[in-house]
C-alpha cells in the first residue's frame, strides 16, 4: 500500500501516519518527492483495514499494491498453472493443454433421459456430464429439481458412460449429500458470495466448478475463490457465465476479456459457459469458439436431446448434433492457439 499525503501535509502529519503504520505492525517508508510526501507501507496489509488511513489528517489517498486475494493469485504459483482433474483416473483435466467440454441438460429430468443424453454427449466427444438435481430458480413455483433422486440418476448415467458428473449444490446442509454422488460440485452464480457455502465445499475433497457471480467484479470473484482455497480445497475451476449489464439482446453479457484477465491474475483454470452467457442456442457455437480463441481451459455447454421440451433453459440448450459439429470446429480453433480439444476417448 502507498499512502499519498496532501501537498500541504506537515512533517508532523507524515510522522503521525508513520506511527499509525508501525502500530498496525507494518513498516513505514516515507519518500519525499518534489511536491509531496508518499509513505510506502512495507508488509502484508491485506489483513488490515487500510481504508481507515483515508481519515487521517494530511492524507490525500490510499493506493493498494497487493491484490486482496492471496491463494488464487498468480504470484502464489509463479510460472505454474493449476490443473484440476474431475473423476478419478478420468481424462477430464482443466488447466492443461487439452480443453475439456462439460455437456448435458440444465436439469436432470428423469433417469432414462439423463442416460440417453449422457450417451449422446459422450458420442459427440464431451468429457463430462452436467445436470442440476438441485436447481436455483428465480421463481419459487418453478421446477426445483429432483433432489437426491436426481443425484442417483446422474450416478446411473456415470455408471453407463464413465463420464464424470458435475452438479450444483445450493446450501451448506446439502454439501455432504451432493459430494457423495458428484465428481465436481458446482457453485452457481447466485451463491458466488455465499461464503458459508464456499467454506463448506472448501472442506470437501471434490473439485469445485465455481461460477462467477452475475454482479461480481473480478477482484470480488477471486477473493471469493480464496474462501474455497483457504478452507483446504485446491481444486477450484473458475467459470465465466456472463454478468448483468444494461444489454438485453442476450440473457447475460458474456465478457470474454475476463478469460485472459483471470489467467493473468490467477493460476486457476477458467471455464466458459456460453449457454447462460448468452441465453440463446444460436449464439452458443460462435461464443464457444470465441472462448477457446480467448484462452479458456474448458467449456460448459447445456445440451438437450429435445430443447423445445426441456424442463429448464431450453432456449439456450443445443442438441447433441450441434455439439458434435461444434467439437470438430473447436478442435481447429484450439490448434490455432496451441491447444487441443480432443474428445475424451482419445485423451
Ligand atoms: C446452471 O448451470 O444451470 C445454472 C443455474 O447456472 P448459473 O448459476 O450460472 O445461472
Ligand atoms: Mn441452466
């Protein structure tokens, strides 16, 4: 942190600031410039409330140097990128050269249907199966998911296909139950700052697909990721799923610049969800290719065998046929950016 003093600050005021920094257990380093003093603060000020210095007489402003997150920060693992595997012994690894695709319906609708779509997305080349058993619905009267029965259906689909399963957990009370069935716990956008839930999934040994909150800055997002990491779980996969803006031609705005920016700031792998990011199936293939070109480490794509009869998010769900064609073109885009997007059967 650097404390910039006002041009008319007195020597006593600079000394007072230095005393307060010492009191906080940090080391002050006053630097006299041609027009004013700045006081550099040596030491990790992230655990202190540095904003209080703004109130001190003679202080003009505070500039933070360290990022407010620690464990998620790129500096924590210089030159290294975290790789997260989902499913024991599976080839579904995020953060390596290959770009895995998580595909499946928004909700688990029934056992036959989830097994059928699991087979279809596997044939199309997908690496993992998604499907919500506990659904966070805006409308309290809407379908809330099949709960534990849905988890059992997902487990049956994994049994049939070998695909690892990704499914959402909504509350700390359900973490143990969902972790019993899932290979990867999804934290949805609406829960991205539910810190007790983040701590609870941080205490499990299951990888976490951690979606960005729809109104979160990247700083807030990475601080939230630190809740999971600090609780002892290193296997966090970030997921850009779009944010709220004034624009309404899409369900959310999918800011793909966050992909290279998150990779600059963090060692964690980053997945893009172009389904929730756009809300329209016709935009999903182009935005998936754009996400790969932007450097994403994976994709999460809602896929349904019959989108017009989907129980949730039909408008944004692509068909397995579209997914298969998409996988072919993703492989070509991946090659252009020195990555691969090889189907599960070949990795
Ligand atoms: C989902 O994946 O179906 C979902 C509810 O996602 P989000 O939390 O991004 O809205
Ligand atoms: Mn959905």
